[in-house]
């Protein structure tokens, strides 16, 4: 089972939920897919055992063969290749590595070479397998690295910490998962971004539930929205100074406040039940 923990905005407690959920699961694999700013390791203190480089194929142009016909630029949907006067130029920062330009070139003047995107790091953390994607500084394309990192998922239970927001990297992180936990806070800003994230999960046809973090600081807008949209609130994490202090020291909530273990265990069991119910319903419809 693959559970992805996501949020419509940063700072809601997504990493807090992902790491603590993995700790109560015990036999899970924890994957940090927030490759632009991975920080699960701050709380899990993994012992790294290996790593591998992730590359993306990008085009280069043989100017001696190129006739500057412009077909490659016409077929590229991302404006990653352009004909400027008598020279064809490529921009790997915009390239998505689809290979269409090389395929379409009538002169076979375009070839593809590996371009390093980042690393996938492997390790052990608190008795579980730990996988972390790390994007190279300055690289704008997080999605291919997330896709490759997800391929390392192994075991009966994988908990994935997604990037924040609702952009392409988040869509890639949620895609193909069995359940999506959306972490939000009870504020107007939290509600606005939650609605966007709900739309993404529903478009991807991934069942979802909500965890309200810092419960007590705002209003009941999130709860009313979830009730109207028939979205289950899986848990409410209270606004508690002890939680914030533990977080500042890099100590997981369930270790600082053992009573919180029951909350996360209940979330895990409920998510498993909802995921199974969803699959049974799909089978019945088929």
C-alpha cells in the first residue's frame, strides 16, 4: 500500500505527519519526495547505505548536419529548442526529456546526452527503510527525479512525503498512490489551498482524507468544507507548545509525546480501511 502525505501549501505539517505515521507503522518504507527541500532526515536521522545518480536525456545539436529547418522547435511543446538565425539552440532547463525533437529531425542532427538531475539516497532509519530524493542545486525539473525515486518503493507499506503545493511535482507524487492524506490548518489560507489539493487528488482518482494540524488556532471553515464535500477528517492535531518545542529539536511527535502514538495508529488503520473499501467498491462497479 502506498500512502502519500501532501498539502496545498507549505508549512502545514506535512513532514510531521509523514514521519510520525511511518514511526507508528514500524515496518514501513519512508520516502522523501520533496526533492527540492527534503527534510525528513532531520527527524529520522538515517544511516545512509548508498546512493545513485539520476539523469535525464537532453538534446544536443550537430551544427554541421543541422539545416536550421525549425521542425524540432515546432514539435517541442516546452520551447526548449529554438532556431535563431543560422543556429539551432537548446535549453535543457526547459527540456522534459521526451525525445521528440531528435525523433522529428529529418537530418538526424539531434542526439541525446545524459544530464544529471540529482541523487537518490538510501538508508536505514529507526528500523525502517529510508529513501530520499535530492535535486541538484539550480535544477528546475523536480518531476523526473520524483518519478525515478518512486520506482524504489518496496514493501507492503510505503509512506511518501510529497512536495507542497499543487504543481507538477505534487501531481507526480500523488499519481498512482492508494491513498492521499492532505494536511491543512484551520485558517482561511489553509482552506483555500486545501481546496486546490483536493481537486488534484480527485482528478487523479486517488481516495483522500484530511488531517487538521494546529487545531484551535483558527475557525471551523475546514471542517465545514470537509463535511460539505464528504471528506473524512482523519485526525486533529492540537496546537500544543510541546509539539512545537519537540519539532524545533528535531524530535518526532510520537517520541516526545507518547500519547500521540494512538492518534497516528488510528489514522493508519482508518486509511487502510478506506483504501480497501474504495477498491472493493470499484470491483463491485466493474
